[in-house]
C-alpha cells in the first residue's frame, strides 16, 4: 500500500482505463482506428499503440476514443482504491474492465 501516487502511476491508470474500455467492448487498436475515423479523427494504429503504451496522451485523444467506441459513462477508481493499487501495474487493465459498476438511473 502507498500513501501517494507518482507520475508513473497516473500514466498506468490512464493507459489501463483506455485499454479496459476497449477490452469490455472486444475492440482492437485497429478497430479503434476505424471508430476514430468515423468521427473524423485520423490516427494510425502504430501511433495509438505508442500513445497508449506510454500512458501519455492528451485528454482530448482520450475523449475522442471514448466517444468513438460509444462509452457514455466511465468509472474512475476512488483515491482509496488507487492507493491500494487498483487499476495500476500488472493486471490493472483486467481489474478495471471487471470492476465497472453502471450508475443507477
């Protein structure tokens, strides 16, 4: 357990949140390229792989990706969960993909 998060932790969370949304929908990076193109955003698969693997991408890109794949709601782990490592490190993507709880209407 940690008491604070470093830059690498935030990058891992960003990477894993995007990957988790793709995983939930069974989408590949190639399909993300097609979905982005459908909303007028031109990206190559290689460029997306590089952005995501670094975990450093503009929030605008994150929003574009979420809209393109049809994500209309996203759950961000709370501080207690993050400090316990939820969504970070090895297996973080799978943890986030399984943890989604849809809001009640």
